[in-house]
C-alpha cells in the first residue's frame, strides 16, 4: 500500500520498480565476473528466457463485483502460517553480491523484515549458525548440497536442525554444474568458490575429508569440495535421506509427474518444481509448463515453484496453476547487489504489492480463489 500510494502522490522509490531496470542497475553494481555468474544460465540461455516467457502465455481472467476490498495472501506451509506465499529460492554465493561480503546475513535480515522465508544455500559465505538467528520470527529453510558423502550430509542436516531451520530442501539437479558459457568464458569459479564454502569449512565431517597437513591450503580445500560434488543421488538414496531428519523434506528440481509421485511415496513432505532458473540444462521445458502435471500427480502435497518469476502477476499465475508457494532467485540477488537488506526488502515488497493489487483488481481476494479457472491460455506459439 505504501509503495503504491507513494507512487500516486509523486514520491519516487529509491530503487527501480521494473525487473529490467533492476537488472540493468545490478549489472553496473557488480564486477563483470559476478554479474555473469548471477545473471547467466546454461547454453545459449534459451531455457532461461523461456522460463519467463512462459508466463505471458497465460492470462488471468478478471472477475467483477466480488468485493475484493480485503485480500488474504497467507498460506499454510509445513505446519506454519506464512503471511504470503512468496519465498526466496536458495542462491549460493550471495556473499559476492553484497558489498561487505555477508550477503547471506543481509538476505536473512530481509526475511525477518518481510516475513518472506529464505531458503539458505549450503554455498554460503557465513555458516548456517550465523544465518539462522537473523531470520527473526520468519521460518528459514536449509538447502542441502550435496549429500553423496553421507557423513557430511548427516552433519549438515543435524546442524541445520540444531540451528532452528524449519525444513530441508535437497537440490537434485546440481550434482554437477551445467554448461554455462559465460562462466567458462570468464573462468570465474575460483573467485566465486572462495566466498561460499563457510558451511563446509566449519563442518567437522568436512574437515575429516581434507588432506592431513594441508588444511590451510586453499588448493586442497577446492579439491576436497570438488570431490564431494560430481556424484548423483539416486532413488535408492531416498530412504536414507528421509531417515536423516524429522523436519519437512522437500525435493528441488522435480519436473516430471512420475518423479513427483515417487518422491511422495518415499516420504517427501513437498516437491519443488524448478529448472534452476535455466542454469543447469539448456533446451528444457519452461518450469511453469511442468507445474500443473506435478500438482496433479502429488494430490495435495505442497508444491513449491521457481524459475522465471519476474513480477507480482507471475506470482499470481503460478499460484493459479497450483503452486503452494512461489520463489524468486535472481530478482532478490539483484536487490542485494544494489542496496543490501534494503534492496532485497524493496524487491520482495514490490512483488508482493503487485501480486496483492492484481488479486484485488481481478477479483480473487484469497489464494483459495485462485485455480485453473482463473487462467486462460492466451497463445500457443513461441
Ligand atoms: C541459484 N540457484 C541455486 N539453487 C540451489 O538449490 N542451490 C544453490 O546454491 C543455488 N545457487 C544459485 C546461484 C545463483 C546466482 C542463482 C541465480 C540461482 C537456483 C535458484 O534456487 C532458483 O532455482 C532460480 O534462481 C530460480 O530462477 P530465477 O528466479 O532466478 O529465474
């Protein structure tokens, strides 16, 4: 309301209101190698572009005279009531997006201020025990990379439980990094790696994987880390993964209905439809197009969604297609680069304000009113 009224009465916001301008400003605020890493995607980035374009193929159908004066965007998720269905997707290397190097802490503070949960990546500049207290009353989730070393995975999950995280998100699509031409061209991985391994370096199980006597050697740190990536999990690992925690377990990267059903049968508490924002494999289905079939397949299990969300209207469309909660990645990372916690808060509040107004104008006052009947396919090409 405040953002909207300010605009109407001539008080211009400090930060851009459109995603395109936000991205442009962030590009100037970041060193080129960092910008390439955050903004870039796999291959020629056509899947990344398609993720956002997919939203334009759906149109919300306005309904009149429903009296949408008050809206209720609250949602029940894993036993907690959240003020809105928006969340911050896990973004590794947030440290390099923030001027002081503590982007994870800054983002966690934005979660506390807005009630928008953060899924904190394993790839963090600060250990999870420092990040979690910054969430305040907002629940935070821990995203797990990469559990193929079982002792390390167990240690990370138990630390997350102890630190007070409200759930574990296991990312399945990034056991190996995708083909990302921008990163290969800038050769920026060594620069990035130095800013995101705090959860590993602070972990006792990780320390046992280091080469004895070379604990201070950054080359050995990089090698140890590289050894634990590059091995995929399989369905056979799922019972073990489930046994690690009583916290809600959410599987990220599920885009096929059969995978979604199997995840549910094996005890997942939620599935997370995402193609990693088009960063992992090019040539894929836009994540939005995978959403309805997954929602049908899991029959009531919470379905989280991200990839390509750039506006409040996009949030509303994903909800109408069955998402329980909707995540953004790059948009808040850009806000962070522009102005730390305030920049993230600006991005989240703008998305929420637009979603709220779209629901008001279009006559869908509560999330329960949003279903497939609220949408029409507006074109089929492209
Ligand atoms: C990511 N993403 C990601 N996902 C994850 O599970 N763990 C991680 O550490 C990261 N790291 C990461 C870094 C950067 C720079 C970006 C942009 C993304 C993927 C992220 O969670 C999410 O799936 C996408 O960002 C969603 O797409 P949009 O909103 O960026 O289009």
